[in-house]
């Protein structure tokens, strides 16, 4: 049974997908072209007590994604709205606002599909003459490096192989994935070269 498709994407994942910087993704949110979301526990939004998915303004999270120098490690969000298009409201509780880091900011898969459709952005790439590649190996290597950078190496190489097979299923149009031995061959060089264990 295939793992369900990914529902939320981080700003970094979207920037890799679109071949742009994280700042450019956030700038589209500032221009009201893209809806950024986060999950919150119980807060007072205006006069209403809410919890769950809320939209966040791009200009509020921009310090987390600066194009030059170090981005802020955290911000305190003081306004939000319920998706998709409720009016922006002040967060009254907690009084300081909701603490967010870059990893807390997401874009829904539906929003990505809408944006790509509106702007003619596709995920297919021309690979030159010959048959197109069956699998997105460039995306695979980016995902492997992001995983290692963010979480380090798993205890066993096989765990990384299984994780990357799940990545293929979640990121392919038909839920296809190469067999484990093919993925293992591609991971083996990275594992041997970079794994400190």
C-alpha cells in the first residue's frame, strides 16, 4: 500500500521544487500570491478561541527567511487569519504572540497546486534527447542531503533506503518508486563518503 501524498511542504521544500530561494517563496506570500500556514494550539484570535491551521502573513515571517546574512531564529506572530481568506486579526492570547521558527511555516499541497497552475510552473523537466527519466533523481539527491543535514544519518543504511523509497512514492505523480536495490546503489556512495560512523 502506498503512503498517502504529502499534505504540507516546508518553505525549503517548495524553494527546491520551484528552483528559487526561500526568500522568493516568502515574497510571493507578501505579494498575496501564496498562502502560508502554521498549526497552533489554542489561541485567542480576535474575540474567538481557535486551534489548528491558521494562515500567517508573509511580512511577519520574512525575518526568518532573509536573503542575506543570518535569518532570525524565531518570531512572535501577532496576527493571523483562518484559511482560506478570513480577515487578518490580532492574536490576543498569548499576549506576546505565537512563537514560530522557519520550520513551523508551511504551504499546503493544494495551495502549491493552485499556485503552479496559476503561474504555469510545472514539475516536468526536459532531459534532452532520448527518453525522459522515470524517476526524479535530482530531487532524490536533494532530499537525501536535506535529510542528512536536518536529522543526521539514521542508524542503518537500510533505514535511509526505506525513507527515500517513501519519498519517491510521496513525490511522484503516480506514486511510483524504484526498487530498494536501485535506491541502495545510489545512496551507497553518499553513505560511505559522508557517514562518520
